[in-house]
């Protein structure tokens, strides 16, 4: 799964992580790497993506709410 992390410093980083990794575990790892996190976007393939070629497929972005 591809995950885009926007850090408060303005730096952006894409991570490739296994689907089995917990979101909390990932957030802590990303925070150690880049500092304070502004937002995290998970890129999930659509259910029908496996039926299409890569050029025909699309991805769905899921944004986590900010932590309060």
C-alpha cells in the first residue's frame, strides 16, 4: 500500500508499507523519520483494479482525520 505523509515542515514522503501494518505503528515510524505530521493519505486500489491494466486503473485516497 502507498502512503503519502505530509510533514509540518512542508516535506512530503511516500512510503510503501504492507497492508498488515497497523496505522498507529506506521504513524509512529513516520514521525521518527520526518518529525511532526500534518496529514497522512492512504492510497487504496479499487476493488475492480485487478480486472484492469495498470494504465486503466485508478486509486482512491483516504485521509485520516487530524489527531486531537
